[in-house]
C-alpha cells in the first residue's frame, strides 16, 4: 500500500509498507524518485516504512511524485483507484494552484488514518 501521510509545500511523506520487506525497493525508490525534475532530496526509512521527498515548490509536483512511487511499488495500482495515470491527466495538482478533488480526498483519507493510528497507539501505550 502507498499513501501520502503528510504534505506541506516542498516536503511530502509517503507510507509504503513494502519497504519493510524489500531493500531493493528502497534503493530503487531512492534513485528513481531522486532523479525526478524538481526533487531536491529523498529520505528512505525502511524501519518506519516511509519515504520523505523534499522538492522545489513550483517545479515539483506531488501527484507526479506519487505516480512515480506507485509505478515502482508492488500492488500500488490497487491502492489508488481514483487516480489517473500521469499521461491521462488533464490538470495535475501543482503546488500554488488549486488542488484537484481527488488529491484533496486522498489527503483527507491519509490524515484521518494518521490521526486514528496515533490515537490507537497512545491508548495501547497507556494500557501497557
């Protein structure tokens, strides 16, 4: 599964569970995403199953970065049923411009999952 769990202009964090099991995937993502236009740095953390992408606002595009990550992840197509391939998009979300409804929905879902996960983790930690 691939999802964007945090995003601010210039930085996005993606959760990719397959990273925990696949060192080759981590290396491929680091190389391929780092080579994208507008990407300044890529941080891969296999233990946290996350990829942080720092990009130049105005040149980097979160939608294109996520498409590129999904292209290299197993079963990623199943996790993004509402997204269109980059070649078929008429207007991809560009930072500083209006965001597409699909992107807003994906961000809402990602934030909801992150909040729920934090809530559950704190309840379990308090119970132990």
